């Protein structure tokens, strides 16, 4: 199986990275942001929020998207957010209406995917609520000890990128 350059670099980084997971203060939020996984399912550090910022799959199939959503859903993070990337064409019905050849034979649609607890942001935002949390990096099953005050974090997600050829979600600068 051919691996993308990004996947190879990520694997090399994991192999040679030995930085310990920092301990978070009780008042902090830990955000884990990944992108370009292209079907890989790496071990992730604990956190309050997991954001996948594009390029979920390698071959752009809805079966691959569903497998990645299932993996993201299984992560211990309190909130999970997906923002599509320029290669996640199957998640953009408007783009596919203009370029039906980019369906690559898929007959299902994004509306048939099981998103589980994953929030999908498409030029939209979500307000996520948190209590105070204290992390225990040795216990990934439950990283959250709730107490007291609720806090809200608003995340806006858009897959828009500068236009460069025929790509999903590209727009001209201006």
C-alpha cells in the first residue's frame, strides 16, 4: 500500500518523538488537533477536545470516511470535531453537484454516514461546554474529573482554502 508523504513523516515523527505528555492545570482545556490522517488511526494524547482538521481518507470513499468516524467516535475526548479538508470531496454535496465525476462511483451521500458523537463543521460553529477538568495522563479511559464552573468554547470550522485548480471548497482570495 502506498503511503502519502505526510503519513510517512507523521510515522517518523512518532518514532523519534519522546516528549512526555504535559500535565494540564485544572483550569485549562487540552485541545488535540490532527489532520491528514489518510485512513491511519494513530494513538492520540488525552484531551478535552479532539479536532480532525481535514483529509480523513486515502482513497476518498465513504466506507473510509465511516471507518475514520468510527475511530474518532471511540476516542476518549469529551468533544470530537471534524472539519473537512480539500481532499474530503465526498463531504461536500454542493461541490459534487458541480463536479459529479469526483464522486468516484459513490452512490451514498454524507447524510447516510453515522457521525455518532462527532460534530461536523461546514462553515458553521458549535458551542462546547466544559466543567473544570484535571487530567490523569495514565488513565485515558476517563480523563475528566468534573467540578464547579461551566465554561463554553465556540469553535468555527470551514474547509475553505485558496483556489488552486479544481478542488473542493476552494475560493478566491479577496
